[in-house]
C-alpha cells in the first residue's frame, strides 16, 4: 500500500492515555490503576494528583496493594475497609466515602470509586480507583492538634470553611446521588464515566483499538485510500510520459481530440485528489496519526497544496481554443510542463517501498527510461526548431530524406515565414529520437543518428554529462541492490565453507561431521540466518515479552505447569 510513513496505525492500547487526558480536565480528581490479575492487586500507575493529595511519591506507591492500607489510620472505618475488599474480590463497581491519612498523618475524607476494567475477552484485567477530596463537605476532624486552644483568626477561618461546606452540601443535595446498591452496574459506569469526563456511556475497555477519526476523515492507510493512491500513481506516470510528448509534438489535429478528453478526465481526477487530501489523515512528527480536520488542512496548505493545484489546471482546455502558435496558445502549451510537478506524489507514495531491493530496482529502471523519454522529446524539439529555421542538415531533415518523406514549405499570405509540412511520421520521429538518446546514455552510439547543428551538439554534450552521472548513480545502486538480494545466500555458503574447513583442519570423524553439518543446515532452515536476540533488542521490554510468549505459546498451552498462569501472561500486563 502506498502512503509514505505509515505511522502508529496498528491497533494501539490507548486506555492509559485516555484516562490521563480526561482526568487532567478535573484538577481535584486523582486515580490509581491496579493489576486485577495478580494477588493483592498491586498498583501499576498513579497520577500526579494522587501523589499531591497523599504526600507519597510515585516510587513509594507503585506495587503496593490498591487497598491503600498504607493510608489507613485510627479513624478509618473498618466496615468500609471490608466493603472495599469485597468490591475488589467480586470485581464490581462501587463507591465509598472513606477517611484516609496522608504521609504526614493528616486525615482527609475521600470519595473513592472503584471500576473494574475489562479487555477484549471480557476479562477484568485492571482496577481503576478514582479519588476526590470531599474534606470540605465534612465536619472538621477533631485531632490532638485541634483539641487545644485556637486563635481567633483560626476559629474565624474554620467557621468560614464550615459555612462554605454547608452551602456546597445544600447545592449537592439537588444533584443525583449514587447509592452503593441502588443503581444497576451500567448506571454506576455512567456516573464514573461522567466523573472522569469520559465521552462514552461506560468506561473504556483495556484493549487495542485502531485510531479513531471523525466520520468525514479518511485514514491514509485504509483500503479505499490505498486503491486511490495506486490510481493516482498510474495517472502520474501517464502524465510524466504524455506531457513532454504533447508539448514537443504540439498535438492539435482532430485525431487528438480523444487525447484531450483523456487529459481533461485526468485533470478532474487530480482535482478530486486535492479535495481528498483535505480530508485524509497524516503522520505527525512523533509518528502519531493526526486526524484533527483543522490540523490536516493547515498541514496540506503549507506543504503540497500549491504544487498540486498548479499541476491540475486544465492547460489543454485553454490551449484547445487558441490556435496562435506564437502567442497565448504557445504559452499554455509550455505550461503543460508544470504538470510534471505531480511526480512529487511518487516520492510521497512510494518512499516506503524503497527499502525493498526488487521494488527499488524496478523504480530505478523506470526512472532511467523516463529520463530517456524526456531527452528524446527535447531532442525532437531541437530538430524541429532547426528545421523550421530552414536548416536542412539537421537530424530531422536527414531522417526525412532517408525515409523518403521529405519536408516541404507552405507559404501563406497571413504569415511572413513559411510553414513546414509533410515529413516523416510522428511515430518514426519519436522512435528515432528515443533510439538516439538511449545510445548516448548507454555510451553505445552507432553514428547513424548524430548531432549536426550547433544546437544539437550543445544539447548532446549536456545529455552526455547528465547521462554519465545518471548511469553511474543508477547502476551503482543496482550493484548494491543485487548484492543485498544475494547476501543471505552468500552468508549461508560462507558458513558452510567455514564449517567444512574446520572439520578438515581438526580431522573430525566423518559421522560427527555429518551430524554437525545436519545441525547447521537445519538451524539455518529454521532461522534463515536471523539473529533472534538482535531482533528482540530492537523492541521494548513489554513488546519483547509478548513476542517471547508467542514464540513459546506451544509450551505454555500444553505444559500443565503453565496452565494456571498463562492467562495472566496473555493479558500482556
């Protein structure tokens, strides 16, 4: 599929990112994530807000039980602790008001909501514990520090706080309150989702999900966009071939009306592609898939929009209604070359294939032939210009004599210069021009077509310089690509030769030598010469663990020692 950098388009588990992003809009809300598949439900993540309200740093909280026993104190209700334990063991939604203690032993009232998070197999893999400070809604907690005498200022501050708490309590009484068992599970999910500012009716699942896009935005890697990109690529190559040909041969005869229609249809398709680019995702600087419509439009306007717009203007339609070869019509004919800017699409669409040797080889050969085609069109234009100027020893005039299709001049009263008519067929002229450019580019010139006029000689010199650089670059890459394509085979034979030489040098018995050779060959057949450890080192630890579980899945599935714990390994936690 063409499309340049693919980005993070594989299904991604964005549960944690979603929770963090949505909780950031609630500054008074904090949360913990705990592993529901391991005994004691250890904490695997806590946000900064929880660290602030508890006084513990993240390192002190991680891997402790999500029951938060480290925050219990003498006034923590035992019954509430038991209900929390039942909620965790039963994997159900519930909420509690509980008195906990900070690291400095300061008590605070928290509204605790527990939500089990399920994966795509409907298994509870995480617990989401959300905390909200409701100390202001409660009566002041009498501790040893507060039982002593207070200053008048402190008493005034407490009375103001209490008055505010009463007002908040009265306001809260008009809101629906979620009882522990009064509402069904879906209602509790909706309440918790509202508390976390989640857009859905329920909490998101812990699973891999494809990037979501608005309904009018196309994913740049979807099937429709892939097919459309291939169509655009084919039309781009058609443009790269036909535009120089049409400009050089100045097709304006009635038999070329069908070509005008085809070119107009191609222009319409490229205009539709511009519209689609305003509604297609792209890969951001960090590798993420950007689906925001405003960002997509601004990115396209700043990058390829002007070039794409200039390349899809209907120059053929403008030129068809102007028969002045020396005026506006000639200008529009020359402006057709602007369509070659569409070749930028080839770079955008095919850059992900440049890593494949065979594809790179084909692209280089196509580019080589395309340059030869462009030079052939220029070579014909130079010969035609010399012939129009009355130079009768140019290559084009000689071709007319050889093919017995001589040129003749037509004089008209409307023009002071005669018009060159007749001459060789267009196909003959193009094939001869392409033959000459190919012989020059490959340094195999036979001399039957040669540069005669000054213009032709100057162009031939420039073409030889360009061809030398192009030849060295392309076929140098071809040599490298072929070596890369055969590197695995060369490595295999080199390994076998080393093993044989080792056996001969140390006079290893024949039976043992055959066993060694069988082992080496069978190992190569299984691994194809790949270094598994080296490949795994490219991946992070969690991805490496998933790959190792997959590689050893047969052992985990069949061996009874892993029958109880393999479900935990499959969750990827």
